[in-house]
């Protein structure tokens, strides 16, 4: 069951990336809407990671 969930997440991620590329090349309005939602979702994930790192929750801060 978890495999199907992971495959679904992977398909959504690939479709989101494809929509961003297509929108950058002047795709239809619905593609631009999907691309906007994808980019906003990425910003939300990055903001969540920044908050968890600032609280000392670990994560990859990019330093070696």
C-alpha cells in the first residue's frame, strides 16, 4: 500500500515539474495555474524546513 502512495507522490511531483516547464514556455491558463500551485507548494515546504532548522529540529543546513 505504501508503494502506491509513493508512486502517486512521484507522479504528482513529475507532473508539477512538467507544468512549470510548460508554463514557462507559454502554456495554457490551466497549466499556469498548476505551475503556480506547484511553486507555492515548494515554498511552503522550504519555509517549513527553515522553521524546523531554526528550532533546532535538525535537517540539512548545507554545511559539511
